[in-house]
């Protein structure tokens, strides 16, 4: 299973950044993760106003380090 790992920073203070993990919720492939990521960013942004995604990647959901 894959997850989207992203780093986002506060719009009002770009020096404040956090790491987030979005689980795919199914047994998707790495290609499916890459294709679904932009859609997931839209949902994530609505739930996290004031944050801007700085970078992201797909990885195994079992990874402990974001």
C-alpha cells in the first residue's frame, strides 16, 4: 500500500513547516499514487487552510519516517 508524504508550510510564516501523511486507503500501485496525488491535495488543502504544500512524494505506507 502507498501513501502520499508531503511537507507544507504556513502561508503567514513560511519558515514554519510540518510533515503530513495521506494514506491511500487501498492497495494502490506507485503509479496510481502519483496519479491520485493532485486530487488528494485538493481535499487536503480544504482541511488545512493557511498551509501551502512545498513538496511531496509517494512511498510505502509502512514507512515510519515522513
